[in-house]
């Protein structure tokens, strides 16, 4: 495995998770014996990532305190957005400067990550290096526990497309480099702006995840997934 760098997006406000996220940042909410941030870190650690950037904003001190005491083989560096939230694209562009031209995973801890995603990370890496193009991990919306998702993308022979209707959801895991981020000449912007430009140029690839998709985006979904923990998760 060639990819050794990653970024975890942990700066969100978690507004849809209130009141749970008022006093606890969403990444530190626990599902079973682990919080969401732990699950993302452990997945990257298991894959062999040796440097992880984590951006922080809402209740940043709590996340920083957790990271300072968490034992992991990877070196973790904080990207501080306490004064100004940069959105997903701006946060990644700002946080990954030290990666230079190296490819890196970006992972959103809103998804319940487990080690069965390791094989799919390997596939993302294979596709990336074969084609020299960013690659997203997508999942058929039929596999989502949350049935409210309308879909983000379509997928045709590994090419990511967008249509009037879309059958696939972005899982929150991608393998990219800074070339795509540099297409946006702004400080604050969404990853969607990057993806739209890449899709238009036919330079955004994807693979299909076969895992049941558990995404924590509301208090209701958090409670529903927590109730399944004994049966499905550690």
C-alpha cells in the first residue's frame, strides 16, 4: 500500500445532532465502545496510514484533548479552524498543504467505520494509481439504513456522473490529491465544487461499496444505530 497520508473532517457544527452535540462535538459521540472519531482513526491506522490531519472548530478543545491521550501509531496533526470554519473543501485544502503532491484519503467520521472497509480502501488505491484520478467510495442507496437519502451520484464503469436522479450515496471516504483542490481559488468552499469540476472534465472516478451503510446525521439515526450495536458492531 502506497498511500500513507489522510485527513479526518472533524470541524463540523453538528447542528442536526442537537441537543446531543451542544456539549459534545459530534466526532466524540460514542457508538458502542468507541466514539466516531476513534473509528475513523482506527481504520486509517489499520490500513497503515502514518500521518493524519484532523481539522477542528466546534468544541475543538475536547477533540484536541482526546487526540492528545489517544494511542495510535500514526502521527496526528491538528488543523485549526477555531476562528473560521472553511467548509469541507476549504478545510481539506488548508489542512493538507504539508502533503504536497502525495495522494491522501479524506474520511468523514459521520459514517460508522469498521475494518471491513479495508479491502475497499485497497480498491480505491488501485483505481487511483491506475488512472491517476481522484476516486470516491460510493454505495447504492438501497444499502443505507437511512432511507431518506436521495442519492448524490451515478456510477458507470468507475466514472462518477450526476443526473436528475442519482442511485449512489457518497460514503464519506475518498482518495484524492491537491490538484483537484487547486481548481477552486477560494478560501471557503465545499468539496462539491471540486467534484462538479472533476465530473465535468470526466476526471472523477468511483467504486461501489458492498457494505451496509450506517450514517449518523441526526439524533434519531444516532439512537437507531446505537440500538443495533450489540447485534452488528463492536
